[in-house]
C-alpha cells in the first residue's frame, strides 16, 4: 500500500490535530441532559437506577467518541489517495486518437458517427484503472491534443466535450507519429484509434510510420455505405463577356446501390438550374453548364436525395464558389489609329478606354491610368502604370530591340503564363518582326525559331509590362480569336483579374490569401459566423482550412471574400472498415476496461464514511450512543 496524495507523515499530523480538536469538543459536550418528567415516581426510579447505569452511560459515550474518531481517520486516510502497489505496476498509458474528419458526420448511427465515437471514448474513460493515464487528441487535417496526459476521469470527460467534427480529411500518419512520440518511454503504452477506418495508408513524406513498442487498438464506428457527393466544382467567367459564366460540376455515387438525386445551382440566392439525375453504383457523372447568367458573385451547388434513395453524409452535398469580381480599369491607348485594337478593347464593358495620338500623350501622362497601350509608339520614359507595347522601338522601350526577323513565329510558348491562356498562337503568320532581348527576371512568353523572343512579359519599377515584337499589320493575328483574348488577358493580368482565378479552396489545405501590403495580422470570419485572427506572411494571410462555406477576410477596412469546399472522394466514400492495418499488422481490439469498477481506494473509503455516518445518525436518534 502507498499513498499517491498526501504523505503518511502529513496524514498523521493532520489526524493528530483534528483528533485532538474532536476530543476537546467531545469533553466540553459531556453533561447530563435535562429531562422534564410529569410525575414524582419517575424521579425515584432515576435515583434508584443511577448507580447501576453509570458504567453503561460511560461506555455509550465512549462508543460515540470512538465512532467520531473513526470517521475522522477514514476521511484523513482518503486524503492520502491510498493505492495498492500492484495497481502501480499494472497501470497503462493510452493515447486516444478520435477521428474528426468529414466522414464522421455520417448519420448511419445515432446521433452521428462522431456522437458514437464520443460514447466509446467515454466508456473507456469511465473504465480506466486507478493507475491508468490517458491523453485525448482530435485527428483531422492536423492532430490537436485536448489536454495533458492524466488519470483524472472528470478532466478527461471535459476534454472529450471539446472534440468537434471538421470538413477535412484526417492526417493519419501525422496523428500516429504524435501518438508514438507521446508514448516514448512509457510502459504498457497503447494507441487507440476511434474511427470509421477510412484513414488511408500510414505513410507520409518521411516514410512508413513505425509503432515501436506501442500497441495499436482500433475501435470501428459506422455501419452504412450509401452516399452521393459533389466531388468537383468550379466556375469561371467568359473572358469576352464577363456577365456570363460556365460551371463544371461532378457528382459521384460512392455507395453500392443506385441513387436518384436532385441537383440545383443557386446564384446569389436564386435558383439558376435544377436537374434530376440517376446514378448507378460507383458512377462518376460530370456535368457542364455553359453560358449561364443570373449570378454576379456567389454560386452554390446542392444535391438532395429523392424518395427511395439514401445519403448518410450531408457535408458533401454542398459546394460553394465565388465568381471573380468585375473591376473597372482606366485604359489609355496611344496610337495613330488601330481598329483591331479598339475592337478588342470594346469587348470588355468594364474598361474605360481613352484614345490619344502620340503628340498629345505627354499632356495626358499626368493623369492616373491603370493600363497604357502604346501602339507602334515608344515613350521617352516608362509610364507609372502597367503598359502594353505593340512593336516597341527606341531607348524608352522596357526591353532592347535587336535584329530584324523575317517570318518569325510562335515556335515556343509558355502556356502557363496568364496572358496566353485559351489562345492558339502556334500557326500565326508574321511577315516581319524584331527580336526582343529580355532582362533577368523577365519571361519570354513567345519565342521564335533560333531562341528569338517576340513576346516578353516582366516588371519595371513595380509596374508590369508586355512587349509584342511585331506590327499587327504585318501579321494575320488580328484576324484570329487569339488577338482579343491576348489583349484582354494582358489587361486582366495587369489589373489583378487573374485568368487562373481560384473560385474556391479545398478544405484540409493551407490557404494563402493575398492581403494589402504591410499587414501583420488579419481577421477571418468563418462560415458559422465565428471570427479568428490569422498571421500574415509575405503579403498573404495564412490559415489551415477546416470548414466548407463562404469566408470573409478583413484587414482594416478591406474585406476579401472567398469560398471553400469539401472536395474529397475518399471522405465521401463512407463505407466503414472493420479492421485497421499499419505496417502490414492488424490493429487489436479494445479490452481491459470495466465501466463502473474503479481501483481508487479512496472512493470506497468515502462510501464507508457515508455508511458509518448513517449508522451513527440512526443510533443517536434511538438513544443508543447518547
């Protein structure tokens, strides 16, 4: 027997002090009670029996004192938290990983898989031995310990209440590495995984996870597999008509039976399209919606199972996207006249185009422009604006103009650059052009045979530029659809309307959202309405996305909305697993927990105190001990 609470010497001192006080109070209390009697013969009986009962009365009073001292001794004994030596030797250490990924929102078990997982964890907590210790951790895109390792069941149950499900995939290898590190050096260490089993392989960039000396235990959750999910969703505006857009969506039946659903597109809160679909088992159905209108900013896709169909996971029935905001840009065109250029710029109603001749350009140069287009004109100095140069010449050009090229072509194209997105320039015929010499840091987007750049993009003094090394009139480029696309892509690249605009992020990833220069911190509003502060690194707010929906990022008065989706077929495949393999070995079953049986002796000591107190109360009122 040993004491894990107060030491024996401290308990003895405490009992001596408290016992002395009890005895003192008991002595002060010793006096014969005054009893009123209605007639004199009773007095004669009391006086006659006084000598005979003196010893018995003293014994009764002594019994009462001993009972009080016994109660005090038991209470002091409980303060020491006594435990048997063998319980210390048999104590186990647990790290319990509770799966909080999106699939744990499935409702095939009541109230949900997460609810069932919490009940399993609660049974473990209540069935722990007196020397057992446990650490609870939530497992989603990261691993979050909910508190220290402890044997206090009340604290563990409070930690369990903080577990909440997310819209992300569980990072199983990271969670296992955390668990094995936490058990390093512990005897009888066990890692308990409470999950539906859709965790993937226990391997990451560092290789396969080794369990070491720790024992792996798996507690399976769930019993159904029928689910339909939105597994792809994206939207973009048309470059030449930004009032219209197109949507790509993919719906997948991850279950074993045929399902019927109703798929709806909702733009700015209004239904744009509604379709009824039938999906065979494991069928992946892509849908493309071209030439849509009726939404200016937000777009949402929802699916609802029809009568007779089953869908146990609601989290993947919604997808969200934000259309790129249409921004107005002031464009100054310096030209002697170019109908092809004017026609291309007129295709975008959000461009405010002003045209001047080269002679009048210096008078307008003091005004603030977003974009300046120089058509066969080269200024003496670069403007304080983004600039497009068509056939530049002279020292004021952003790049040096080298030798003349006869019949150059776009033999090599950097197709990843946003200014040439959706364009076909390979077969453009050019009669005459010039080689452009790019500086370090510039990008040769189009290169003619012989490593001669004819389309260069870069930055000068903080402003972007694009230089085209030939006169439009010396080519058939203006007769092709690639010409207006090239012009509008360039303007969009200048003004920040990236043609690679991301309509939504994916949950479970690290998001980097651009913010105003100089910001150190940002506030993000979550889909549920809560707010949290996030750091800013290199001009971008950095956060780990765990929930699907619409967000709003605030830095001062500037607000940036964005969307996020649960697009993960692995999470939507909700069929539960009945076993878990790590390193080729199957996890064991849970055992050694007996709910309601505790090995802490102090609990039973307190129960004995309560029992003796009840016994003393009964004997006192029946005048046995007084």
